[in-house]
């Protein structure tokens, strides 16, 4: 690496950074739009059947995933907002350091980033996150979720797949280095 590359701003190292950030923006906008639709067309906690296993069901979640700390008295709103902002800065810094040829990691990062921002907007505007997707089977209901939650889960799965792929590549490289 020459001196010019080392002193270049990090954001210029990957010319696709803005394209990746556009995907995060799409996630945020889709999340907020679907939450608006759910909030204006559904009644709170009244399920609307879509399929035998899926309902639209408006819910307000002041906690985190699976309503963790939902009844904590209000401080959790600011805790989860602050946590999401710190994580978002971390994800953005990671994204800025990705290489042009990388695809899986940047996609994973912007999915998590977009989801985190979407839920943070809810926390700041309402004091809770709007959930509306209710998946169920045989009387058992998965906790209600939204587009942001789905993006976060998909992003984490992609990060895990990338880590597993790297693990396998390193394992294969190590096994090739040993004499037979």
C-alpha cells in the first residue's frame, strides 16, 4: 500500500459504499411504510387472518426482541435507542472498510443497519416498536415482528454464513499445508 492509499479517506476505498447504503435506505423506507400501513389499517392486538399460519396483528413493543424488558418502566426506550445507534456506527464503520469484491458481508451489514435504524425511528417517534407480522401454528404464536426485524435476522444469518465459509476455507488451507 502506498502513502496515497493509506491517507485516502476510508469511504473512498469501496466505490460501492453508496450503493450498499441505498439498500439500507430501502430497508428503512419499506419498514416504515409497512408499519404505517399496519398502524392505519389494523386495530391494536386484533388479528386479521391472511393464511392459516399468518395473521396481520398490530402490536406495540416497548422492549426488544421477544418483548424483552417490555415492562421495565420506560428506561429501556433510551437504552435500546442508544444501543442501536452505537451498533449502527459500528456497522457503518465496518461497511466502509469492506472491499469492492465483497458482496455477502456488505449486504448483511446493510440489512442489519437498515433494520436497526427502522426500529430506532419507531422508538424515538412512539416510544415503542410497531410489530404486525404474526406467524403461528397449532395455537403457538411466534412473537410479532416487522420488516426491520426480518432484515436484522437475514443480515445476521448472512454474517454467520460468511463466518462459516471462512472457517471452512481456513480449515481446508490448514489441511493442505500438512504433509501426508
